[in-house]
C-alpha cells in the first residue's frame, strides 16, 4: 500500500477521489464519486456516443489537457471499436472461442491445442503440470513474437491453430525436461464476469483498467479514471508493439467460451495478466478433459509461470497444496519452483458457468477472491 500510495498520490485527481486527507480510507468507509455518477446519468440520457463525440468528450478533453495528457477531443472522436469474429480452436471435446489480437487470446488456444496433443492421462500429477507449463511456453513464444494490433501483423492468427502447426509445437515439448524460460511478460489488473440466461445465451466478459487504479488520473469534471493499457507499447522505433499514432496496444484481456460436443456450453475466465491463459487452461482441462466438477476445478491448486500484478519474475510459483513428490519432480525436470501459500490471490480470481443440455446451469467462484456465483 505504501509503495502504491507514493506512486499515485500526486497523479492528477487521484488524491481528491480516492484518499481521505492524503491517506487511504479506513476499511468500511463509504466511497463516493458524484462526478462519475453524473457522468453515468448523462450517458444514460444522451447515449454512449457522447463519451467519444459529444459534450462529455469535450469535457474530458479539457481535463486531459489540464492533466498534461496528449489525448485530444479529435483522438476521442476518431476512436472506433472493432467487432471481429472470435478465434477458435477445435478440440476432441468441443470448440473453444476467445478474443483475437491485439489480445493474448491466441496464446490460450495454442496452449489447449498443444496440451491436448500431449495425451496426459490424469490431472494433478507431474505430467499434467509439466505439460501445461511447457504448452504455455509454446503459446507465449508465439504471442510475444507476433501478437499486436492486427493492422500491423504480418501473419494470420488462425494459422497457428492449424493441426499441422499445433502438431509441430507439440513435438518440441520434452516430456521430462523444462524448456528454458528467461522471459518476463506483461502484468495486469482485471475483473472477469459471465452470465447465462434461461434461453442459453451466454456472455463471458472482462473489464480492466490494467494496473491498480489504471493510470491513476481521475478527471475532475467527469470523475472518469483513465486506464493505462498504453504501457504495453514499446518506445523503441521499429520494435514489436512500438508506439505509433492510432495503433492499438497489445493487451491481456481474453474472456473464453466453449461449445462442447456433448451439448454443454461453458463460459469461463479470470483476471491476472500473464496468468490468464494458464488459469483458464487449468480450469478447462480439469473440468472438461478430466471430469472434475466445476467448483473443484476452480478451487484446485494452481501455478503461475511469469509475471502478474507488476511482480517481475520468471520463476514457477506454485501453491503448496500439490503433493510434495510432484513439486520435487518439477524441480528435477529443471523448473525454477517457488512454493507459495495454499490460496494465493495473485493466482487469479477465476470463475466458470456451464449450461447443460437439460437447461441446468452449474457455476463456480474462486475462494481466492470475493467473487460469487449466483442465480436469479
């Protein structure tokens, strides 16, 4: 808290909005942002386009100018969300869908495609953990080398999901030895949620401002907190994901949906930046490949390769509820293992919904967080 306070206390609008006399408010203190409440009422009355091209956009542009931001009213007016078909990978158990670039969704699908081909027989043992970790490395190498704003990609994401390409990646996996992994990846701070209605319509959704409090900048006229996904850009000219006018930043947001061959529909996801593809794969494989009930799959112990929440590490952090012999086998295989507590918050705040052909909806929430599963 002290480090984050020092980082944010002088950012325009942060102290006025989130602090009490310069200090974090006490637990239980009501939080109010009347300017943001007025903004929501305004959007409800005038329509969402007011945010980008109306009076609200003009108000935000004026506040951004005062805060020293280069973002102008013209920048807001030129923004247009892309509505693109999802990426998909076909597995023996069904088809999994997630977001296309500039998100890291491609990595999640590569991970599942490679892991399925490894033919691991059961969950929770060395083969299961090692296989998912090595599949993660295959997926992250592709992600880090190629994923960016789709306008600047020279390869088609779907090509990496072909059977031949996934077969070749799988062939590179050593079943008993960890591949080198010196890379550090992107972090994040995110909220996932999903809903399925009585007619079977399913939504898997992620909202994120990236770091805790995003950029920390809160605009006084509107109460809007600005995110900081632009930190994903590289400031070296010509580098992968380099900063350019109008370019969309790489980001980690990747909610997932699956249509299973037995008629079930699964909506699942998590927060956690670098951990999102890994946690999603653990939940999906435990439930779909190995038959664990949904809550067991979400509660089961996890691991995390790489970075999340701004922690720079290339270690394999793993919850200590796994059998000690499995942890020792991972170390012998060359994994740089760091044991952590039994339910670590940085392992993700995950959840999942499954609609069965009968119409029954099964749901699970993560004991690592304060999320809930509820029916109405």
